[in-house]
């Protein structure tokens, strides 16, 4: 191992080497994420035409189970609004523009 300082050693590999995910678990997680994104994409595409003129480049956080969405100029504020109403939900963040992409350089 490469020495970082007198008292510390560099860590190599996984932080939790005893927790390995099976291929089935990885496939299930991927399928769940694809289903989540598909549902959120459908909601985004449905409401985008109504919002794009007035809220261009604002952020939208979508909760897919209810179909609710939260918008704000600041992405953190939109996320806080969603978290207040749905504290345990998995939500997706979009930017209200033609593509929905956020944080482009």
C-alpha cells in the first residue's frame, strides 16, 4: 500500500468488501431505475408544454407514484418541497427546457 502519512495508509478496493451485490440484484435495481425514469419522463413530457414558456430553466422534481411535481428556480428548494411532502419517495430532477437536462457545461 502507498503510505499517505506517518499514521495512515491508503485504502484500496471497496469500502465494504463483505457486501457484494449479485447479478440478479443488480439487474433488479437497473429495472427499477428504468421504470422510475420512464414514469417520470411521461409526466415531464405531459406537463412540459404548459410550463416551458413561464418557467424556462427552472427545476422540476417529480414524484412518480402520485404524479406530483414541484418547481422552483433553485434545484435545492424544489427538492426540499418534494421531500417535505414525500420524505421517503424516490424523485427525479429535471430542468424545464426542451430536453429536461440539468447542469450542462
